[in-house]
C-alpha cells in the first residue's frame, strides 16, 4: 500500500474551483500532503459567478474565514432570496427565499394550512410567513444572533416561547465577484504550505500502461509531477476530457440556454438583498448588486437569439448605469462529465459539470465536491470502489439540481417559441413525479442527500403556477378563528423583526464596508 500512497496533489488551474480546493486541502491536510497549484495569470477566468446559497457559510466556518474580512475584501453583499420575474408570464413575480416558511407539524406542512386558508377566503401570500421573503421585499437586512446561527440548515427553526414565535437569525448567502473571491482564497492559502507555480500547461504526461496522469509539463519546461491531479481548467477540461477522454452527458434537451453575455455597471441605487432573475423571450437575465457595482447578464438560447441581439438587449436593459466593463460572451454546454473522478484525476467546477446559474448552485457544487473529496481522500491509494461511490454521489447531486432548474423552464405560461418548447418537453421521470404529486396532493419533499428543501420546491411550484387539486385533509380540523390566530402568531413577529432591521445598504456600510480599491484590483484581472 505504501507504493500507492497519495503524497503529491497537483491542482491544474486557479479560479474559484482551484483556490477553493487549495484552501480546503491545505487547511485539512497541511502536514500530510505536498500540494501544488499550477495557473497562468494570462488565462482569464469566466468571472461571472457572483451569487451563492447559504451552504457557503458552513464551508467558510470550516476554513475559519472571518465573514466581515471576507465581505470587505470582495465588496460583497447579502442575499436572502431570488426574485423570479416574468417566469410564469410577463408581469408575474415571486420570491424563492432561503428561510423556512410558517410552522410545520409532524404530520402536515405549513403550506397545506395556507392552501386551506385560501379555500376559506383568507387572503395572503405564502411569502408573508417567511422572514427572508418579507425582509427581501422591504430591502432590509440584519444579523440578530450570529452565535446561534447554523448555516448547515438553510435557516434556523422557529423557537417557541409562551407568548411569541421568534427567529434566532435570518438565513442568508452572499453576492460577490468570483475573481475577487479567488484572489481572497489565494491569500488565505499563502503560508499553509501550498506551492503555486505560474505558467501555462504545454503537455500532460501519462503512464503508458495505466493511463494515469504522471506530470504536467509547462511552456517554460518545468515538470510538475503528482500522484493525484485536480482538474480546475474550466470548460476545457484539459485533464479530465482532453487527456482522459472521459465523455460528457449533454442536458441541452432540458435546459436550452447555451450562451450568456455578461456585463458590469456602476451602482445607481442601494444594493438589494436578493438576486434578480428576469425572464425574457429567449431565456433570462440576472441582476446582482454588490457594494460598488452591479453584475448583470443575459442568458439565452442561440437557436432563438443572436449574440449581437443579446448584447444589445443587455445594454438597453442597463442603460441608466455607467458601464464598468464591456460585455463579454460566454458559451457553455449544460451537462456533466460521465465521471467526475477518472483514474487519478478529480474534476471540479466547470471542468466537471455546468448547470446554468439560475439557482446560484455553481459555487455550491464546487464546495460540495471538495468536501466529498476531503471525506473520501485516497491516502492509501486509489480504489475503484471509492471512485465509483464518489461518482455516484456526484451524479445524484447534479441530477437533483438539474431537475430543480428544469422546473422553472417547464412550468410557464409564456407564448414565445422557446417557452412553448420547454412547456411541452418530456421531463426526466424524477421531476415529472415531483410535479404530479404536488399537483395532485400539494405534497413536496426533500431527500436525505438533496440540496433543495421542501420550502424551495413549494415556493417555486406555487410561484410558477401549479395549483394543487387537493391538500391535506387534517387542515380542515382547524377552525377559522384558530387558523387566523395561528397565522397572525407567525406573521406578527416577522413584521416586528423586519421593521427593526436597517436597510440592506445601511447594514453593509456599518458591518463590512469595502474600500473602492478592490475594483481597481478587479479591473486588472483578465476575463476568459
């Protein structure tokens, strides 16, 4: 076993994926591994990922990253929800919040009671009973009790007291610039034993018998040998695909958008604590407010819109704000490598898979994959059983996220060709079953290893226009007076907490103000 032992890990590529891997491995295995990261400052990053989900906070705690230092370094802002606009039809709007909604019982979820209240003529919106939604609507934010907050759950559960229902804290994620984030992580790695090598990879050497990667040869002749290689070379997949020919499963038949035009503009109004996802005739556009600028982009299907038209429409949608960076085009294929781990190569980030950024899962999937690698790390050598398990879990995770994103496209009432095609497409059986069960009985669920919670499926299906035919009969046992009292008991403390919050912009200025110089750093970074 000593001859098989993994001693040298080589990370090919930087960016978010490469530096996340470097930080995690050096933090956990500082004295056990020799870790080298190879990257070229001449190769730009895609640089459009700016929105996350709450699981990133757990990862940061693992790496002992101070939140205020981090947010100041990347000019970050907070995120409570995603605002979906025009998805069901033009003019429609709903929030997908990060927090729990109402109070569930062991036998019946809160949204079932809410559906019953509608049948009795009690008018309200489901989001009225979610702290994160109400705060997002008001564009307010605050941290009440950080010591007790847990990012391992998407939100804290309600705490019952004799007189009220109060929350310990909000559930939130971040908005930030992905290139600044990679630079921040790089600084965290310095001094932890990581070796960074500057240079472009010219050649990948393989063992002639096993096909395992042996070394990377750089343009200047340097040879970087390793036992385990982590491919963070982006869409190119230099090791996992160009060298090992792993293969790719394309999901374009379910997720038709294959291009995006990205742009950065100056802030002309205070930042809001949510991501905006705004549907248009051939896809959707994002609007993400940081402290000193806004990231915006136009996601579209090349079969339904040209590159020039997309760029022009993105500029027109943001013509009230001075431009920070000219638009740039990103082409992509939604799907996954047939194996995330092949031989002695583990692929991360865009080298492993791509699911468009609609639900802000890109960075999460990288964090999840790195965590999985740490847990399954093959110190004694690479065994097929562990590789198979890693790949099975990776596939299941990606398919779950894929289904949730498809949900938004399929459940629409728009008239344009792309949207009609999405409405009529044949769904993955796993997703078709979820929609059918919810439509018949208003029942939603979260599997043990699934990312998206019951609340997430509920808010999106209701927001996209699914009207359940029936709901749980136990809700009928609650009289009108008791139901009104229950709803008011949930809603009143939410309204009090939100009223006590400052605006999101005011909180950022007090909690984690960033120096404008961070954007000078960002402007100097190449975009790939």
